[in-house]
C-alpha cells in the first residue's frame, strides 16, 4: 500500500527482455537507503518488487498484466519515473490509499500554467468515468491528486508548484500517456451499489450515500 506522495524521481538506467516481460534497472538516491530485496516499490503508479539492489540502483520485473494495463511497455532507458516506498503502519497518510494496481491509461489533453499552479486535463476511457467525482482522489503515475472537475471522460487537476517540481509531471507534454488508478473507495462503493441494484439487500443505498455527502 502507498500514499501517492512521491519520495523522489528515479531514472531507468537499463531495460532488458525476460520471459513474459521486461527487467528494469532503476537509479535512485533517497529510497535506496532503506529498501531490501522483495520490498514493494511504486514506480509511476505500478507496484513492483525489488529483485536486486546495489548502492545506487535496484531492479524490478514487469510482466503480464502490468505491461498490458500500464505505460511500462513503452519505458526506455533514461526515462524518469516517480518512486515511493510502501507505507509503514506508523507512517502518516499524506495523500490517499494507493494500491499500485493500474486501472487504465489516460492521455494528457491540456497543460496550462495558472498563476503559480498548473492546470492538467486528462482524457480517460469511458469505463473509469463512474469512479470519478469532483474533489475526489485519483493517482496519476503514482501521484495522489485531487480532481478539480469532471466532464464526461475528462478530468481537470490543479497541481501546486511543489508537486509539479518534485514529480515527473514537470517533464510531461500534451498527448503523453499516464498510468491511472482510481480511488479504491470509489470501487468499493460502486460494487456495493451494483449489488443493491441486483436485489441483494443491505443498508447502503445511493440516497443514503448522498445524505452523507458522497
């Protein structure tokens, strides 16, 4: 489990094919001081396992569904990536609960500087629309962000300067593809409501959720 608060920007030093996927060597400075083999690391929003370490880099393998659902299939050497170690039980939850399980790929449709902040618009696939709500949480390449507005299958995000400068967002351009993870709480609510509509009785209803402000 992760928080969506990026600890540092790493760099892909090397990629090589393996059976069913690719192996990536990722250079890092901060997180390398406190990780071990088999630790989970969120890399651009994808939870992967460290398979090997040295003083300045670690290795992970991306296979199967990870390649199909994420932008990892296009990762190349020298590419910058967002890094976060898994959260500890005594850590503060600064962003929101991020699993590192990608739900889809979005496309950046607009980047605009608004005063000190940045406006980022991202187009998503229609199947994710039901999980999107104004002022709700979403993870973009592993970054916990708040949705400023939703229009059909497009979201608008207001990004503060600190987040912009300390994540790979500062390198992104229009038409870039990004990894999307919707809020796990939205998925649970959708699941409960779909059961309710299917005739399964419980105390949760759409009206009940609206009364609570959801």
